[in-house]
């Protein structure tokens, strides 16, 4: 636990510094991003959303949680993502959105989560969302309760695997347009993490490495 708390303290410090921002995100941007951006030129009418990067301590390991989204008729069907979702008018702020959606998707009580800071907002062209990533932690492994309508699987990632550069690679995926494309990605727990999630992770990696 002391190592975990030291990590959390340093991460809190680093998040308060100027963020690496878009430059760090773009290191994991798929080539299709510019094409998608050209199809959504009006960035003043975006929808708002928030996600939670949640760290915890489990069996002498620092971990964070991703989810595999359920299969549905939509552009993000089956993808690996952070818990999170769309802002609702009843949410007082976007931090509340991230915590509420995390509770709905994986059953974590918002009162258990301590927010450490935020990463840089990102625009997701296919769904026309601005996503705001929040970073937080709980002291021990949560008792995950999966909402199967939204979440197919909880993906528990070891920090050491995330920091291992061997897990940054390029993989071929079947894109929503129907063609196969190569994308930069993190290969974690035998799963391809690409797109917006990989871009958020790319900035997070730079924040952690700034120790």
C-alpha cells in the first residue's frame, strides 16, 4: 500500500502541472482521425461526455479499469473504453457525469472515489462528443457489478503492463466503414485498445512518466 499511495501522490502532483495535451494524444491517433474530423467541421454543437480513469490497489499491484462495451447497433459497439458516458441535464457538472456513469456501468459508488485531477478534453468525431477524462482512485479493488446492457466485461489492467513499451503496437481492425485499417494501439489483457481510449491513455502515460 505505501507504494500505491506514493504513486497516487505523485500522479496528483503531475496532474496539477501543465498537461501534455493534444500532442501526447496524437501519438496514438488513428490515420482515420483527420478524415473523420473533416466530416464534422462544426465543433460548436458537440455533445458532452465524461469518463473516469480509476486506479486501485489489488494483490500488491496498481491497476486501473477499462470496460468492453456491450454489442449494440452503434459506432462504439464492442470497443474497449473507460467507464463513462453522456452528460445529463440533472448532472451538476461533468465530474458527476463520470462518477454516475461509472456507477451505472461497473457498480462503483461515487462516494468511494477520490478525484485526483483531469486530463485534456478530446473530441470524438464519429459520435460528435467532447469527452472529459477525470482521474481518480479507490484504495482497494472495487466490488464490480456489471450492467450487462452497457458493459460486456470489466478489464482490469496492471499499471506495469501499461508502462511496458512492448504493449504499444499497431494492429489491424475492422473499421466501421467496412474496411480493414491499421491503428496504433495498446495491447492490454489480450485486447486491442485504440481510438479515443488509446489517445487518452497516451496522454496519461506522459503524465505518469513526468515523475
